[in-house]
């Protein structure tokens, strides 16, 4: 069929066939389908481009094969995957066969050139730096108006095409026009309004690898590495309020930041750090906030967030890249939170507690969904979602496992009974058909998730309580960690032990986890270490990760690059899964004094108000009345929240302070600044509110 349609409409000439193949290459290897106008605009930047092909002329007759050929809005894509297979299979289709040739180079060049042409400061015309992106009522419409489909595509997918291209001198010089200029900030700005800022974490390493070994491009390499730290530190603030990409992120970047050095001459009237500015990026990440031991930690499905459950009865959500806490604690449990888990889509959080209940939370708002799930008669030590998100399974000190409907909170069937002691850990198999449970009775049991019946006999091999169990990603193996200080790998189908127990820990193994590719196992122990094991051979990989007190929980990030651990020292730590290095130094709590907000004694902000983060009154915020505009209650107008935002009246965002300065943050009510030498700010020339755009000096 395909041959007949194409034969009938494409002239039998090398030129006509070449034009057809060129357009189809672009359509087939574009990472996300684009409408005809965007395809045409991208083609204008291909090389060489002496006689650009009009996509519309080629696609005009292909309505039976492709969508989007009759309008300028619908993305163009094959109506059926068999058409893609037909075009890319030379054995089926010799004449119309389409190969990649230099398509990825063309698309990479086009993406960078589109970015250079269309990126600009404040691309969506955001009027105020005081408000959150979520409060800009027409932000989605602005994005559609000011961020074209091809610019959106270019910003998100240029690195995909670079990765598929061999090193090219022309391309690297084009890349420098973005990443060695202030345009790198404009790129981040677009990603922020597209809610795609995490693109930085994949794009920068991709480009770093692409230029590896090219000594003449070390400056570019340094900027790419700096960009990762920039977004890791400021990504949460930038995503919350895009203007603070400039007002807060640039202002508080360390003195040696490559991005700051190359872009600062283009900006003016930003906050000035008078004393106490960091020279380098902090060496890593350490989440602090819980007031008691952290019993459970896990990553969100996209790797962007970490949740933790603690003996302080709360759940907290953290930015996985910056370590900053997102929102306030999730409060509702009346006792220790032993276990937390994300739903597969990242929208919900489930928690199990010593208070015998399971609770469901909205991951975005932190609000509790519905009423607690009640049914266990003792502490709930473990909870997990099914892979499709429909069910929740819980294990309890009452020796039972219960399956719940995640949407209604109703119990499905009767409790699963078979263990003779506390059920400390439960997990679904990757296909959702089985549930595995580990118990203080020293056994592991497999259950049919649909019928609740026990499958086979208990797995026996441990000589003490089993505290943690997990399936391998392919569902073939189960790993368990025990109070007997060992880790055991089991055949999930036969229940037989694979090899000898993995020995090395010298105290209880509280937690075990498979890496996403199934090749490695991580274990956390009361011996204050994390160990990595080869899942095939059982041998330990490298040295133990030291630096914790007792490790109660471990989890891999979705991409396998990081491991997060929760500890009885009240902290969460992030580790490089490959070399064991800790990503982050501890954030010390309020041990010094630097920042303060004070009013003049008459408490009349309209005449003598003073917002000053320095003992020098001439450093106070300029145009302060703008911050108070329309506010009746003139008292207690400024606060510094636990996330680092300096917030004015009616929730107006003034500045965001990075977590590595939080040690010096004092209450806004403190009118003294002692001693000198900490973080002091000069806000005398700072633009804010509806004149924030004046921070850019232009070309």
C-alpha cells in the first residue's frame, strides 16, 4: 500500500526522491513531533541550506499516511508505526528507504540556532518578581504565545541530537553562542516556564561527555559543570518564581561561578553580598529538618524529589538536587512514621505509622487525601504502591499484610496471614502479580496479589529478623536484609537461595534496594555504613560508604546515579552510587548571626520603614514602599520562611536565600546583627516588584 501511494505522488527523479527523503528524515528523527510551520523554520537552519525544501509541498498528498498535513497546529507524525518501519527498512523499500545520514547534526544545529534567534530576557513578559509562577493566571497562554513550538523543542531536545552526532567543530562553536554567553540563563528561563528545568541535569552531562578530551574547550566544560551546580542550588526557587533566576540565583552564586563571571556584566541593580559570600559551590547536599531519626526515604519516580518519614511523626518532601525542603512538614500521624512511598505517577505519597494507620497525601500540596486507612491492630512498618497505582500494601506488627484500594481506602479481602511475628517489609513485584513480605519470624513469604493466597513455602535462610525485602526490576530475584547482619539473594520463583549470604556488615541490615538496572544492590546498616554489592556475583563493590550514624533506609534514584539514605542522626544524605562520595556537607543549624530585618522605633513603614540585612542602614532595601503597596496591616510584614524565601506582605517574594547560608539566618524580628563577618546584603540599588526587569542591561 505504502509503495503505491508514494509511487503515485513522487516524481521518478533523484531530486524528487532526495527532497522526500530529507523531509521524512526530519519527521522520523525529531524527538517530539512538530507542526508544519515549525518543521519549516527548523529546516531554514540546516546545513547546507542553498535551496530549502518547503515541507508543505512534500506532505500535501500524505494525509492518508501522516497526521498534521492539513493545518498549521497539529504535529506531523505517522498515523501508524508500520509506516515508520516501512521507510526505515531497506529490504522492504529500496526506492523510498530513509536513513539517518546527518539528520541529528542538522537538528542539533537547527535547535541551537533557533535558541540563539528566539531566546530573550523575560520571554513571557512577567510583570512582577513578587509572585509565584503558579499565581500568574495566564502563564500557560503566555508560554503558548511567546515560546514557539520550535523554541520549546529546541530548548528541551538539542542535547538529544548532539548526543547522536560525532564531534563537529561547527556545532561546538554554535553551542558556545548559547552556553558561553548570558543566553544560558535565557535557556534556563524558558525551561522554567515550561516546567522542564530538570532538562539541565541530562543536557549538561551529555554535552560534557561529547566534548570530553577536547582540550581547547575546557572553558565550555567548566560552564556546563557550573550549570549543574547552579540549578541544583537554585532550581527550586527558579521553578517557583522565574524572575529569581536573576534576582536571587545570580546574586547568590559563589564568586568563582563560571556562569556568574560570564553573565554578570550584563546585569545590574541586583542584591550585593557585602560580606560572607561563598567562594565556591558547596561540596554537596545534606537535608536537615527532622527533629528525630529518619526511618524511611525514597525518590520520586522522576528523581526530582525525596520524601522522608521520621520518628518526629512527620513526612517531609525535599528537592533532590538542592537539598532544600519543599513546603512544610506533612503532619497528621500521631506517632513514628516508619515507611513512605510515592505512587508510580508521583502524584501521591503513602505513609505507614506506629499509630496503626496508613495515610495518603497529595504530593504537590502536602494535604492529606481522605481519612486514614484503619484496619491494622498494631504498628504499620511498611507500605508500598502497586505498579499501576491502584493498590497499596501494608505490613504490620500485628503479623498481617493488608491490601487496600488506593482510591477509596477500603480494605481488599481479608488480611494475609502466615507470618508468626512482625511483618517489617512488603513490596510488589514489578508486574504487580506478587507481594513479598519479610518478617521478624526470620522468613520471607510470597503472596498472590489478586487472591491473597500464599505461594509456596516460606523462604528460610536468615537466622534473625528480616527487616527489608525488595524485588529485582525484572522480578526474577528478591533481596533481603536481616538482623543477622547479612544480605541474601533469592530466586523469586523457586524460593531457593542464590549463592551464599552477602557478609560484610557488622550490625543489623535495616534496608536493601536493587539498582534500576538490577546489576547492583545497596544495603544500609546500623553499623553506620552503606555497602554496594554485585547482584550477579555477590561480591562487594568498592569500600563502604561512611559518614552516617545508623542507616535506617536506602534507595536508588530512578537513573541509578545516586543513593539516598535516612539515618538516626535526623538527616538525609545523598551519595554518588558509583564512587561512594557523599554529595553534600552537613548544613549547620543557627550558629551565627548575619541577617536581620528591623523597623524604625515608630513602627510606621510608610514613613520610616527599614528592611536591612546588614548593620549598615544605607544598605537597606530601596523603593521599600513598593513592597508595602496596598497593605493595611503594617506590622510583622517581613519573614524568612523555612525554605529560605524572604517574604513580604501578602506573600510577596523578595529574595530566596540558598541553604548554605541558612546557618546565619536569624528571625526577622531580631533587630541586631552581631557579629560582623557573616552574610550581609546591600539592597540599596536592588530592583524588585514591577521594575525587576531593569536588572538586565541588555546588549
